[in-house]
C-alpha cells in the first residue's frame, strides 16, 4: 500500500555538497515503490525544474539574506552548479552563531520556516502517514518534535552523530550542553524510529539513549551510470600507476593527509596521486613540499559526475579517514561502484568495516606512514586485494527498501 511521506531536510540539490544525496535517492526509490513523497527544504541554494513534479517545497531562509551575511562577514553562498562540493576553503561561521544557539544556528534561521511549511503540507495533503526529519542540522529534528501528534509516524534520520562524534565543537556553557543533550534525548525517544547512516551511530542511539534505532546505510544509485558515462574527466598520465582521491582530504573529524604524503615520498617509483577537489591552504602547502614534485597532481574541482568518471579510470582509489568510529564518507559508496580497488586509510571505523566486508580493497591505519608506503608499493606492483562481494547492500533500492520496511513496522504498532 502506498504511503504519504513528508521529508524535512536542509541539504538538498542543488546544494553542491554530499549531504543532500541521501534523501534524493531514498525519495526517488520510495516513489518507485508506490509511495507519495514530498520534501521540505531550503531555497538558499536555489531550485530545480523538477521541484513541482516531485513535491519539493523550498522555504525562505535567513541564511540566504545577502545583507545578513555581509553583517556577519560571511561569504556569498556558492552559485548553483559550482563544482567541488560545499567549499573546503570557506570561512567558518562566527562563534556568535555556532557557540550560542542550541542545537545550531538553523534553529532560528530555518527551522521555524520549515515547521510552518510542513504544517501547510500536512493540512493541504489531508494528512501524512510518515514524517521524516534528516539532520544535520540537528534543529531539523525539532520540526519532528513539534509535529509528532499530527502524523501517523515520525522517523528521525541521523546522517551524522548529534552528541556522538559530532562535527561541531562543544558548547562553552554547561547549561547549553545540558540543553543540547536533552534535545537529542527527546528526539531519540519520541521518534517512532531512528535511522543511523552508519552502524556506530545507530548502535550509540540504541545503547546510550534507548532509541528504536536501525542502521540504514548510504549507497550508490545505479540510475547515475548514464550521466557518469557521458562525463569527460581530465586525462590521467600514461605509463604510471594513477591513484585517485576525490573530494576534500582534511575536513571534519581530524582527517590528516600528511602520513599519506610522507608515504608517497618513501614509496617512490611510478606512483602518482591525482587529487580532484578543493584544497585548503595547508594541503596546498603540503603538495608543494620537496619530494612530491611530479608525484601529486591536483586537477582542481570537478562536478560530481566528472569526479566519478575520473574514479572509474584510476588504477586504485584513495580514501582518507579519521579515527572516529562512525566515519564513512559519501564518496566511499561511489568508490564501491567504481570497479577499482580502494586503499582505505581507515582503522577501527565504519569505512574500514565496509571495505573489509565487501572485499573492495585494503585498509591501513591512517597514521602509519610505513604501512601506507607498503600498500602503495603493492599498488605499483598490481597486487592490491580486490574480491568484491555483497555490494548490493550499498546500492539502491536496498536502503529505500529498508526505510519502507521500517515505516510499515512502526505504522503497524
């Protein structure tokens, strides 16, 4: 039986980063399964021609106000279609915003507008079987708290942890931290079900807070293959072993590319590391350091499909992660679909588990320069392990099927 589903998510195309990809694919495949899916999102990053046909409503957003951004000395938002993600070099927001408002600045700039839009959508549609709120930003889940009694069921989707391995810094005041934890607990316990994009996130919510938490992974959408086939990535050097890394290298959670660069110096030989994505100032300095001349090539920022097409032409793909247990970046699922072995600088985290479980490559501690150098030498010899298995679990429609099954369970209560 088809259900009416309303998704509230801040990050949604044409937002240039990877945060919006999860519910684009989930919504599409839920529609194919016979469900009616509407989306409430921000207008800050523009709109798409298909919005009306797909039931996408874009609200006003204070974050898009040019005057307010100038007052807070914030850079202009990226133009629609700008390649390379959300901007590794973007100036961080002022602490007046990030260290004051709980759980995040969107609680003032967008959440009230999203709540009003969701109320209208529920009224106009004659009711919603299932409301989905997806965060971060965590304030999106406050819409679910406000509307829980107005819908058949509410599922809160955690793409990243809230207080568990958060991307943000802790609040300075004890009262703020208590409020933040209280809001997280209320969301986790009042939602009929909680989705965790990685196993550690779902496990933490279940064990620490007692939530009805289920792991629903991100994945690769086979529908994108045609667009990838049409993309024209930059050429790779012939006669060498090309290792490709797409997207940001450092970013959140303390990812550190320095051991990789040190290992490249040790490995020598015919290895080339091709970087596609924006570099921050420190990364630019690192790749210009002695010993890396001609070894590391930066091809700039690419559109998503050009970046994926570049992955398909590599000899192997490089993934840099931190020590955080819940980390499994969105590009990992593109890597899994590439047909190329993955060199995952990952240990004790979700990315390492996925690469091992799928036989998609090799994992090595992200800070062990000597071990990384040995893996690079194995890549040069063509000896990287690659015996892929179980990849269907990380390809759509499998994640959408898991969401639909969970929704039916909670609605049957």
